[in-house]
């Protein structure tokens, strides 16, 4: 699993490149987001289009990212979840913790603009 990060004036776009977010990638992803997230940065949008499988450790990663963003007063959103991941997000209430959008364009249009 690798991350592609693109900074725009209104958002930090993070694309997850890989089909699995599981115990094997969890510490690597946490470490990458610890390095990425800084106070005052624009909202973070995670594009999960390529993610096909998420286990409990993977869910923990997304909750960790949410807490990290909250601690730094950064809005977080996710977009383009595959059907199985979207269903898991709904069943586990991840969808209550993180704003979910069908497409990247929808997420970009909805994220709050930093002042």
C-alpha cells in the first residue's frame, strides 16, 4: 500500500494505492499520516477507489486518521468507496465519524474552505 498525496489550495488529496487496508499495512499507513497531518493544513480527502478489502486493523487506521485530524482541527472526508467497503463503513459507523462521498468531485465540492 502506498499513498499519493496532492496538495491543492482547498484540500489535501490522499489516494490509497492498493487493494487492502489490513493489519499488514496498518502501521505504515498510521506513520504516513502522522508525517502528513499538520495543524492549519486544508481538509484531507482520502480517495479509497482502489481499496477492495478492509479488516478490523484497517478500520482502526481510519479511526486513527480521524482522531489525528480532529486533534489538529482538520476536516476529513473519504470518497469513492467500493461497495464492500462502503457497506462496512455503514455497519461499523465509520460513516458517522468521517464524511463519505460518492466521488472525488463531490468531496471537493463539499469540504469546508479553510479561513
